[in-house]
């Protein structure tokens, strides 16, 4: 479902050149949850951003359901993110001007893949039904992250990309969020790649990949 | 001290990271100070000039004796009063023509001149001899000398015949004035033994005993006045300029307020950290105050330089306006007093403090720990909108109160100010309502976000939009007034310029010769003689004009109201038409009687008509020319109008030029006079147009700076949308559409507001200021044009931040999601 082949990425500045990824290759299958770990600055977020088409690789290839992401023009990468990817960030990144209900439905409506029944189920599973009319700033961190998860899954993505989704949460809430993610990934049948620093949370997923010195170990 | 310096260094580091915000703050302060101080420089320049005129030999600053019924009286009164020990000094004054231009000739008696009048125009003992002894001297200001086109020492000729003494430049004299010895003045004005007034020096004698000394004479005591007629007349013009300056200043402060507000929001975490690290609230407030005052002082200085440049650029237009509207003379070069610089700096600092007041209050109450947000943005916004709405209603009530009970020019401007402020305060509420209606109709994700986000953006944009609303409304108001004036003025010119050719002979001899010459011409349909004299009614100078009884005048004279058979009554000589401003000033209506002080005794006339006399600062009375010459036999009949068929016009003009050697100021055809009048008219309103453009420009800057400062804080809201599948180009297009939409709605709202402003200017301010009222017209093309200009200004302001967003590197957007943000 996700194929990353010999991916390279180097950041160049006036002062120095940093090779963040030096030929990374891996595969994520449908319904599989994979944890991506590594030290700070090891390139985990960069790898996630490249897969999401937010940034461009220097070399190698990324395929999502046989669609070659690398080399796609900006508009098509945007369409890919809109329709087939779900993104979850540490900072939640909800739309502050929209209510919880509108935030949940936002991407699915944007992708014209709105499924009211699925959204209702997601809302119930995420425990957000009672707060549908609230606004992000009225929610706790854990609640906000649940809205972000709901928004990402509402589009029924092929692949869920989560960048430190529990970084701002306490341990108990983090465990709850990861359990929920796993369940929903299994239920929707998409693949998931989750960046995390926590070995404990990584151990809760199907498989672990570790990035170090630009290589997968 | 070191602690304060350290806190200041921390605070200043914010500007290093946000140079655009610093630029916005300083641009706002510079624009506000420049426009305010520029306008004040013009006002100060005018006041200096009025002071010079007033302090000069017998201006309003000196007490005087005049004959209210006659322009001159016998100098025997001078001799009698001097003998009685009164320190009086005679002055003879009249207008004279030199090279086709009109000047004020003042004859003075320098020995008895009250010392307080000499402050602006001292004649030293050494110069006194040269001034009195033959051939004497004609004292003029440097500007007058340049205007005459003559060198010092040359002798100007009145009406191209009578020679004045040689010219000498006397600093501090008002422009447009020639000073000679009173004996010379009596000779050249052909008024031997006559004087216009007696100046009364400040004396230890009780002025209350003077009336007894002049009892039995026709003289009237006029106390020294702190404000001159010219100052009173021009008050409205300067108030107008000040209002424009203040508006620009406020618009500039909107920019400052939004920049300071944003900086405060962004520095909140830093301020909390500083408080947590042990910096006291007092220390923080003090350091922020020092920082703000320092920025305001630097920006104020740059603004003052900008103000000087603006004033220098506008001075010729302002001088033209004052000359055109009030006959006031302004020198061509700008001279500024130290008070102007100090006042400008003070305005900059006080303006910055006022704009930062709300942020200061919040900072003073800042808790060290960030509180949880108990209210959502919508609730906060609702409260804010309700507060603004209540204030808007209060200001509207103030405007209505001033309209109902006010009876002065100042109250007219108060109506305008309260109305504009009310509309500006109501704007966010109106926009929020419109956006809410839009949101109700939205079903898809993007439109839902579009409306919700637009509403959330309102507080950040509202000040800039208020500035745009005010600038546009004032533009529409002033534009409509000027255009109404222009259309009315052209119609009025068509009526007033009834003859096809206008001739002003240089002397009475030439006038006689011209009369004979015209009698012999068969290509002239009619000779329309005219006459003009200056009389005094209720102590004020009034123009008396003589109109011939001719069908052209009956058909075209711009009468506002007339009694039945008014023209026939005029011809009979017992009726007069009066100008609208005189009718308003003296509360005269049709059928009322008016006493004209004629040389052969009072001439009682009935008001048979009221006519428009736009732009004339003096009141005017029109009577039949033959009747006028009967009652004022001394009046020189030196104005002729000719009715000439178009096919003969060129031939008649050429023949007049050849035979009489008339220059362009003595002979003109109707088209030339009209063109010249329209040119003067356009020049008169050039300063208004310039200030309009400046104000709109500042509003454009306000919008641009608001959008630029907002654009940085908008990134965290836009980046997630990009991440979930909207291209940067689409996001930029949506942002453009959003800003243009609110700007368009604001501009649409500005149109009716502007028309209301125009009505206020025409029906309230104009009547109080000038004494006449214009018809109120709406010009749809002009409104469309302004709407277009507003949208172009909004587009220009929106384009830069939007292009920045469209071209933003993904790396910048990714940073929003990065943990190190």
C-alpha cells in the first residue's frame, strides 16, 4: 500500500549540508500500524512530510496504492492528500473558526467523500458527540487530538500519517489515543505510519522502524 | 537601571524578529504625523499671514474710528481729535489696478502712527525722511514686488497713468498691499482731504470718554479685535483643513493601534516569562512606555519632515484656494515656527500613547500565568460587537443632537465627526451580520470555512476597514460636494456671464472714447454697461453692482427667488436684488427694505430678488445701473459688456485690440473669462483633491499593513488546510477573495455614508461657512469610479500578502507542524 524506495533528502544551507535520509526503503501494508522512531533530528518528520507530499525528495520513490507521489505536481499532491491521506500532527492544527462537527467533516467534505454514517460512528467512537457544537479552544488537548484523528479518518484514507500525535498529551491520554487509532485503523482498513519518541507507544503497534543517521535500522 | 536595560533588550528583540510589524508601527506614526503636521503647517502659514495683515497699519488689531455709512470722511476729524489730545492717526485706503491686477493701496501718516501697529512694519527714523520727502516711497512685501514684476526703485503706474513713488521692499508687510504717505494716497486716489479711518493708539486716557469726543459726528468707535474679519472668514477653510488632517491622523493611528495590538499579543508569552523571572509590572510598563515613546519620537521626526514636504507641495493650492474664496493673500514660501515642530512631536507621542492605551491597560492587568480561555472566540466577538454597536448608537445620538440644536460651523463639523465615528463603529457589526447571513447559505466545506474564517478575521481587519470606510466616505462626500459645486458653478457662470465681450477701460477718458467708438459700430448688437462700487451695510463691506435692463440679463441672471415683476421693479430704481449670503447674513427676505448709504443720502430699496453668488466672500447688492449712477454719481462707469453675434465676435475683438491697445486683463471674450473662472475654480479645490488622495492612500496603507501583520499570524490557520489538500494557490485565491469581499462590502457601505457626508457639507457646513447652499446632486459615474478606486486600493493592499502566500515555500508551511515552531 505504501512503498518507500531508496529515498534520499539533503538540507543545504550556507553553513553546511545535512543528509537527513540516505536511501530509506520500507513498505506498509493495508491495515498495518507501523511506528517510526528515532532520536530528535533523525529525519522522522521529514520522512513523513515527504510521504505526505508536503516536501519533495532529492531521490528515490514513494508510492501510495501504486500512485507515484515523488514527481507529482503540486495540485495533484494536494488532491492526493485531500482524498487518500489522513494527517495528524502534534499541535492538532484544527481550524479554530469551525465547530467540532465542522472540523470533523471538513476534509471529507473537501474531498467530496462525506459519509454521514461513518462520521457519526467516528464521532461516537471518539466520544465527541456531546461536544459537536463546541470550538477547538474549548476542548482539552486530548479532546482536540481526538477531533484531529476524526478529521483524518473521516475521509477514509488509504494511509494515516501521524506525527507525534501524543506529544502534547499525558501518558494515560496518550495510551487512550493510540488504542483508539489502532482500533480505527483496523476498522477502516487503512495503513498507518506513526512517528513517536515513546518506545512504550511504539510497542503497541504492529511493527517498528527506527531511523538513525539517515538509515533505517 | 541595568535590569531595565536588559528588559528593554528583550522587548526590542521582538522587533528584530518581526521587522514588518515595526515598519507598520512606524509607517502609521509617520503617516499620521506627516498629514497632521502638514495641514497644521499650512494653517500656521496662513495665520502668520493674517497676523501680518492685521498688525499692519490699521488692521483689526488696532482700535479705530470709521464712518459706517461712507467709505471716507474729512481729515478735519483728525485735526480736531489730535487737538483734543487723542493719539489718532489717519489712514486712506482703496483698491487700485496696476498692470491689470488689483492691489490694496494704504496711505499712512508715519509720524502719528500708533507704535503698536509698527511691530510688523516698522519704519525707522532714518527711513522716515525718505518715506515722507519727495519723491517718497511705496513700501511693498517681497512677494508683491515679484507679483508686480518690477525692480526696487521703479515707479509703478496706477491704471497705467498715475505714477506712485519708487518701490522699496519692506519685510513683514502682507502681500498684495502698497504703502505710501497719506498725502500721496490722497493725490493718486483723487480724494484730497479724505481719510478712510482714524487709528487710535493704546492710551492711558479712558477710551470710554472718546464717544463724547466724537459725539455729533458720523464717526463710530471700533474696538481692537483679537480676531480679524479675514480670520473669521477663513475659519471654515482652516477648520476644513484641520478636519482633514485630523481624519488622516486618526486613520494613521488605526494603523498604529493594530500594529501595537498585534505586537502585544505576540509578546504576551515573553511578558509573562519576564514577569515570572522577577520583572515587576511597574518595571515592564515603564520599559514598554520608554520603548513606545522612543519609537514615536523617531517616527514623529520623520513625519514632521514629511509634513513639511506635504505642506510645501500643497501651499500654492492652498494659497489659490484662500485667494479664490476669500481674497486672502498668502506668501509663496513656507516659514515654520518652533511651536510647529514641538506640537508635531507631541502629537506623535500622544497619538502613539492613545493608540497603545488599550494594550497598556491589558498589560497592567496581565496575570503571570496564562489563564484558560473560558470564552470561545464567537462569544468574545459578540461582546466586542455589542460594545461597538452601543458606542455607534451613542455617537449617532450625538450627531442627531448637534444637527437639531447646533447653530454654528463647529456644530456642523461635530455632526460630521459624530456621524462618521458612528458609522465606523457600526461597521464591524454590519459586516458580521452580512457574513453571518452568508454562512447560513453555505453547505460545502470550503464555503463554510470561508464565512466562518472571515468572521473570525474581522477584529484583526476591522480597524483597517474602518479607516477605508472613513476615507471613502469622506472622498464620496467631498467629491460629491465639489462636483455639485462644479456643476452649479458652470450653470451659474452661464447666467452671470451674460455678455459676449467684457471690457475694462484703463481710465475714464478711455471709457468715454470707448462709448463713442461703440456707438459707431454696427456689428455690436447691444452695449451692456455695468458699474461697481463698495458700500457698507451694517458695518461690513458690500459690493454694489449696476445691471443694465436687458433681455439677456432677465433670461439668465441666476436668481433663486424673485417677486412678481422683479426686473421691472429693478429698472424703476426702487428695488434691488441681493446675494444669497447677504440675505442669510442680514436675515433679509423678499419684500424687506434695505437702506443703501448713497452720496446724496440714503437710498431705500426693496428686496425684489435673491440670487446665487457662489464663491464671493462679500455680500452683494445688484441694482439698475442707471439708478445706481443717479444715486452714486461719483462711480466710475468703467465696465462694459457687449452683446455680439458669433460671426462678428472675432472682428470686434480684433478691432478693439487694434484701436485701444487693450491687454488680456482689459478685454476678454466670454469663453476666455469662463475658462479662467473654471481654472481658478479647479485650483481652489485642488487642495481638497490632494488631501482626499492622501487620506485614501493612508487608508490603503492601513489595509496593507493590517493584512501584512495578519498574514504572519494567519499561517497556523492556513497551513493545516494546505496539509489536508488545498494548494497554496487556492488558499491565496480564497484569501484574496475574502479580503476583497469585505473591502467591497465596506466600499458599498461607504457610498450612502459618503452621500450623507455630502449632504451635511452642503446643507449644514457650507451654509454656516460661506452663507450659501448648493443644490444636492448625485453623480452615479463618480460613485462607480470611486468604488473602482477603492477596489484597486484594496487589491493593491491585498496582493502583496496573497502573493507571499501563493509563493510560500513548503518548508515555511511545514514549520507550522514542526515541533520546534
